[in-house]
C-alpha cells in the first residue's frame, strides 16, 4: 500500500480486485484441477500482497476530498442519530428526512397561498385604467345593489357591506341617506367627532384615510383624530404638487412634529421628485399651457395612486359648504361615482368662523400666509390674495372660472387613461426639447417666451423669423433640423452677399417660441394668430407691419430664403407707402 502511495480507499479497491482474480482462477481450475486447488493457492503470500494490479491508479485530490466528506457526513449522521435516540429503534433517519421535506413543502404552500390572497385582495381595490374589474370580491348572497354599483363604477368595495349591516338598510343609497340624516341631526359642533368615531368603528383598520393639504379644515380633522385616539386606525395622506409655497412646506414639518405624524404618506408626481425635475420633464409652464393636464399630473394621478396602493375604501376630506362654489350642496357622506369609494366630509356644516375658533382655542399651528390675506392656499402660481366678500376660494385660479382642481371630481377609467396618454406625449416632447434647446443655441437661434416677447420680438432692430412650435408635435420635431439648417444657411449667405445690393434683405434674426406653454401677449395676439404647429412668421423690425406667415410647402433653406427676401421687399414697399400717406 505504501509502495503505491494509496490511501484507505486504495486498500479496499486492491482487496476487491484480488477477490475477483481469485474467483476467476478457481472457476478456470474447477474443470482442469480435480483436487479443486486454485493456482492462486500455490502463489507465495508476498506475491499476493505486492503484485501490481493493472487497474490500480492513484486517486485525484478531488476524489480524496469527496471520500473524506462522505466519511465526515456519516460520522455526523451517526452522532445525530445517537442524540435523537434513533439507534434504540433501529435506523429511522429517513423518517426525519421525510418530515423535514414535508415541513418545507407545507411552508412553501402556505407562503404561496398568502401571496395569492393578498394579490387578489389588492386587485379588488385597484382602479384598472385599461379595463374594469367587475364582480370579484363579493360573496354569494351579497347585496345586489352594492354589486350593481360596483359594476357601474369599476371598483368592488365589499367592505361597504359592513356599512349596510351597521345602518340596517338594504341598499347603499339608503345607507348613505340614513347616515346623513342620523349625523346631520346632531349639533354642528359634535358632528365631526361622532362621524370620525363611526368611521373608526365600522371601517376596516387602515383602509380609510384622511387626505389633507394642511389647510385649516384639514388641521382641525387631524387634531380631532389625535385627541380622540383614532389616528392609529387611519392613514394620513398628503399630495405634494412640487409647486407649494415655502410657508406650506414649513407648516407640514411643524404639523408632523406637533402631531407625531411619523407615518404620514406623501405622494408626488409619478416621474418627478423636485420642481426642477418636473419642469424639465413637463415644461416650466404646464399649468398655463394646459391647466387640466397639470392638475392631473401633479394632483389627480398621485391621489388615485395613493388610494389604490393603500387599498383605501373610504377617505376623509376637509370640504365645507361655506366655501361656496360646487361645495354649497355638500353632504356628510357621499359615494364617489368614479371609483365607488366612500367620501366623508365631517366639517360639512361648519363655517369659516367655526374653524378659526377651533384653531385658536386649541392652539393649532397654521399657515402664516393666512395672516397676509390669503384665504385658500394652494400652488404658488394659482393662489392670490382675496377679500372676505369675494368668498373663501376666490383667490384660487383667478380668471379661470373654476374653484376645484379636479381631485374631488369623479374620474372614470376612460378619462384617466386618456389623460395618462396625453401626459406621456407631453413628457416625451419635453425630453426632446432639452436637446432641441441646445441645438438651437448652437445655431444662434433665440428662445422667445411670453415674458421676453416684447424685448426679443417687438423691439428687435432686425427682421425676425419666428417659429411657434409645440414640443409634443411630431411635425415640429421633423422641422427642427431644417430650421437649424436655415440659420446656418442665412449666416453663410450674409457673409458673401453685397451689402449695397438691393437684393440684400439685411441681417435676419431667427427665434423660436414654445406656443404650447407660452401665449402671445394680448397686445399683439391679433397680429400673430396661429391654429397649428409649427407656424412660421416673418416679423418686420419693430413690428410696424403685420407679420407675414409662411405657407409654402417646401422647407428647404434656399426656398425659404427666397421667400424671406421677397416678403422683406414687399414690406419695405408697404412701409414706404404708409410713410408717404403720413
């Protein structure tokens, strides 16, 4: 064994080979050797031990390691059997192995079941923007009216059956009427507390939420929830539009510390976390170019996402009848016709004086802008000061003939899907615009906005070619390289043209203006009217003559330059005629 460098495994293999040799020898000699003795019997004993075997090869290091691991495993298995007392009852180690395998299988199946249950539960309250989900989640024998309402709204709220059971009514509409009648009969000062207690008792824990912008009414509701020790049963949600006043952000921090709102849920625009990022992706004036789309991107979509992700079946608002407008017919309880959720308005019958009295008496922190003449506070660009006779919400959206941002309007799946597609088009357009702005600057093209229109266009000492475009317009994107090429072409043309030639139109300034988010100032809006993108206008210096619109089909630099020269000469003649008349 030492001569061949083998280990214990080699000894076993040598003994096995030797046994095979002896067996074959005995079989061969059984017929030729009557005595039955094997030739092997006549070999010397040292020959049997030391004769080399043809099949013997040294084990590789990996094989030796495997043998050692196997032996170690057998030792540990024997030790485990001894500890478990299995040796007393024979070798039952396989039973222990089977038990472990069955336990692991049961654990896996249990986890899978829980995951499927939670997923199904989430789908039950998820607003599907692409197709409604009807009929799931309602047990057999459930209230037919609730099922019918769920099918109409697209959201199944089986928890509302508990509302029916609590009120003892047979239909959801009867339950809402019963609740409005019951709590509406209470003294106005008691209504908020009793309504919130009812919500905490009947509605599922953390499946209802207070949605607040930290206005006066919202702060009153938060204060009641904390003092009545109901805050732990509800979620508290706020929407950060990324365009709030600095004073509003300060108030949110103070309220979080004052009420220990460590679990405050803050939802924002889906594709931006800062105002700068929002303006990069949607433009700096989306609120002006498309107010409804701005409200959807910054408020409505985050709000719906919050309700869906938190699986909310009912939410608390701070709306009051005294705020006027669409709220003057408000009720304590209502069903959102868009998604079927229950909306609760505990302060429906309170006046502004009632709210201020509560805030003062309980020393609730409030927005300091109220002391500066602001009644209702929202985004910086859509909030203005107002006087008491104008109404509480008169300072919001001045000149837009509306008093709501859209959060409290019923949003059906079809309209939500349409707004989401429009938002994606706009976002893609302003991603492209970032590169277009850089390329335009390199080509020497001036960027015109509503604010610098007078300076760059009206007071320009040069003739100006103005392109009005929409970043989300595919035709504008196709025209952009041609407009940049025209700028380079005119610059090179000016270098080689005779300055004294009558055909020389003089230096021409090129500019571009985002017409989607910038409006022509009212003073000049009648001179530049457009109904499509892109629109190109030649503006005579000083805007003394009505600009001429380019309507030719060709967008090649040579053709556009030829049209520019022709129009400038025509405008010169018109200007001369006007001067002679004076």
